[in-house]
């Protein structure tokens, strides 16, 4: 794939995902094929939370997550925070249905699926960085993120599993962006140089080729203009049962 030279490049700009295949909108077409005609299309990058308080709770949890990691030797007094957090958990827990009920509710017809709660980009998920991906006219998708101490593996570096997780997720977006859909079947990763914490990471993923149910994808992570990680994967279009529904999310049929 050639490098994106679009003047409207949404890289890092917070821009919306937008269609790239002429007049056909692959996101809308795929969504309607999965969810039916009454599916309300929402740009992933612009997906609103069902409840603004939920987004806010997620944000406050992430602030705490980042502030707490590595705090042990600072002499901080956490007694009041621990009490407040216990009270918060006591308020939320009794109101939260069991996980199987919540899972089915996520995948109800017209529901959000895991988009708001997945472990990479889910703004309601405290373990998600959260990563935001943007689509480009050349068919690639990209994301920029700076990871902090919660994601440390080697000293001062991003945990290799975190890099693999983020790129696997980005592969999903790369498929989605060009109207494909699949499950990771085979995944290879090369760690070329250490990936730093506290420095911006530029990630890119794209579909290299596609034949029948097989989709070959590639991705990179760069930092400071240097290649840190490169990955290749084979995705296979597959029907995935939807929790709580007598339906599947169909794989790519072309
Ligand atoms: C909203 C959007 C945003 C999206 C944003 C969110 C995106 C999230 C993306 C996350 C992605 C994931 O984590 S996915 C989760 C991790 N992956 C999984 O759990 C997948 C588990 N595996 C499976 O379910 C299965 O193995 C499948 C579905 C992949 C394939 O099984 P199958 O359907 O029975 O197909 P099968 O006949 O075995 O294989 C079909 C063809 O592919 C080949 N093939 C199959 N597996 C492999 C393999 N590992 N390596 C090489 N080749 C393989 C076979 O040889 C065959 O070739 P031939 O004989 O036809 O030539």
C-alpha cells in the first residue's frame, strides 16, 4: 500500500472514520448485513456512551490507574481514597446485572456490541489505553498513543503482549475499513527495537491481500521515526455466534 498523502488525512486529528470504496459505505453495508436495516450507523471514533456518567467513571478510573501505578515508594496516603473507592464499589455493584445478562444486552439487536468496552479502544474499559483508530483513503488505518506505567514490560518499555494486543485490534479495524470481517487465525510478530513507554507510538495496519475467506494483514509500530514492531496475520472470515441471540455475525462472503 502506498503512503497516505491525502490533504484530509485524519491521522492524529480526531477525524471520523469515513468510506473509501466509492459510493459504497463498507461500514454501513457491513453493519446492516449483521444487524439488519434498522441498525443505526455510528462512526466508531465518534461512538457516544449510553450514559455520560459511565464515560466519566471510565475516565476517572483511568486517571486513578495511571496515578496509582508505581506510587508505592512515594509516601502517598491512600486511606481516604481507599474508603471512597470502597463506597463507589458498594454503590455500583448492587446495580450491575450479572455478566452473562450484560453480555447478552451488549449484543441485542442495535446494541453497541463490545465497541465501548473492548480492552483496546473501549472508553468504558479501565484496562483499555484507550486506543482510537482512524481510516485513510489508501485503505490503511492508524493510531497514535503514548502508553504509561500500567503497560510496562521490560524496564521503561511497553510489554510485548500489549503491542501484540493493540496490533491485533488494529488488524480488525483494517479489515473493517475496507469492508472485510474475520477472526485472527495466525499471527506473527517481530520486535525489532524496544518500544518505549511515555513516548508517542505510531501504529499502522492494512490489508495486504484477500482471497476467498483468507485475509492477510500487516501492521507496524514506530516511535521517534524508528520501526519498533512489525506484524503479519491471517484472518479468516467466520460466523461468530452472538451472545444471547439466535444469530451470528457473518463473515465476509465475497
Ligand atoms: C466493528 C469493527 C471494528 C473491529 C475492531 C475490533 C477487532 C478486534 C479484532 C480482534 C481479533 C481477535 O482477537 S479474533 C480472536 C482470536 N481468534 C480466534 O479465536 C479464532 C479461533 N479459530 C477459529 O475459530 C477457527 O480456526 C477459524 C474460524 C479461524 C477457522 O476455522 P474454520 O472456519 O473451520 O476454517 P478452516 O477450514 O479451518 O480454515 C479455512 C482456511 O484457512 C486456513 N487456515 C485456518 N487456520 C489457519 C492458520 N492458523 N494458519 C494458516 N492457515 C489457516 C485453512 O487451511 C483453510 O484453508 P484452505 O484449505 O481453504 O486453503
